[in-house]
C-alpha cells in the first residue's frame, strides 16, 4: 500500500518545466505557426505532473490552451513511446463523436524540439485518480463507473475500416502478438532474473483462448487515463493512446477489470473496499454491463488476468530500466519500477488458476 501518496495531489496539475525537460520555445512556436490552425503566440509552457512514459506539457497562449506530448529524449526501445500512434488513434476517433481531445498536429521531425511530438486540445474537466472516489456519493460513483464501462464498450464497437484505422494493427492473433512483443521488450530491459516471468513467457503463448471479435483496443484503459466532465459524470476525453492497436477487445476489457482485484492504494485498485456500500458495481455487474452493450461472450477471466499482469510487468520493467538509466520522466517512476516482481508473481497465480501446472 502507498498510504503516504495522495496521487490526485501529486499527479494532477502542472509544474514549472524542469531543466532537463525544457523545449526550444522559438522552434516550437515556429512549428505551431505553420501547422496548427488558429494558433497565435506567444507560448507559455508548464509540464503536467503525471505521464511517466511520454512527457506532457501544457501550452498556453493568449487565446487558447493546448497539450503537447512528446517522446522522451535519449535512447528508446523499439516501438516504445509511440506518439504517432496516439495521434492517429485520436484523429480517427474524434470525428465519430468518441470522447478524445481535438488533434491539431503531429511532428515526426526530431530536429524541431529533439523528439517526435503532437499537439492536441486541452480537455478541461476532472482527473480522478482514486478508484474509491472518496469525494463522490454512491450514486455518482455508480454513474462514473458505468460511464467508464460504456465508453470502453463503445470504443470496442467502432469499425476500424470505417474510421480509417484498417492498417492500425493486425486484427487477429492479438494476444499472441502482445505476448511476443512484451516478452521481447522485457528481455531488452531485464535487470534481474524473475522465474515467474520466464515461465509465463513460455506458458502464455501455448494457452491463448480463441479471439471472438476484433476492434480498436486502448491498451491502458483506466480511471486516471480519462477526463470527466466538470458538471456531469460523463467521460469528456480518453487519454494516453500509445499502446492502442487493433486486436482482442476482451483483453482490453479484462485489463480494466483487474482493478477489482488490485489492492486499494489511492489509485484505481478496489480490492478490500465495500463496493456495495460505495455504490461501485461489482465484478459480475461490470462484466454483465459490458457484455450486454457489446454482445461479446464472457471471457475466461483468469487467463486474461494472467496475460494482462504479465504485460503490465513488461511495461513496468521498461520504466525500471529507464530509472536505472536516468531517463524516466516521473518522480513516481522509481516506485512504479518496484512493482515488477509482485506483478509477475500475481500473474503467475492467475495462470495457475487458469491451468498452469
């Protein structure tokens, strides 16, 4: 448990841009003048506290506020920090009415500020970090969780071909590709031997359930990657699309459902809370709501939990390696990196429940 951390206080809002994260404001202004419709400087930059993976800045001008998201400076793993994928996903989903920030421009020329980046609109709403939603009533909590589940279902019902994302990924064999990807990324970032990870790398590819549907998957869908409207318990914007691709919606949904099994720690975890008293839907109710909205079958959850925890351990190992190399972007990256072994062990437990001998 991380009782000492108030995530909402620590991670919401902006700070002055640290020296190592400073951007060339003149070069950025010139690029925005050329590529962002309606832009008029001067710019004033601050940095969002959250965002371990891709550093994120608030760009204020006299007439409008923007958000700039860039790759980290320094050496990057292959396919990591895919700001171009984030941009493409949001640009495709925006016109459908799905809640994403407005997209203004993508810059793949690293000469401008030292890395790839994109500019989007500022979603002016509420960031919620604590899954227990301590400031809300039971009725409001239920509305927030239902909105989160419904929005995910609506994402999964999008037709990739119809919105211009037919080439965004391979729609089939999603879990096989993800397991291969994160096994490779894990091995590239490996700092210690974790026997459970080695066994999962061997077992998971051999036991993948049939994929019943394919669609756009977010890859990191959780409470703190969303902005809610200020005056209503509706989703204003879904953020952080760098892991998005085409694939198995059930894997995406199971990742969200992991929060019901993760200990409460001021973040999205709900384990140990009296959900009925709080007004938060239980696992069964959440699954029923998602299945009713999508028409998908109820998945073999233990396998998907093992898979998602394994994947998360792979992501955290990348953060751990960046902490060691001195390139991690958030003050909390070090604490996050300590989660690799516990995540691997929990993944292994779910794998045993799913039949791992």
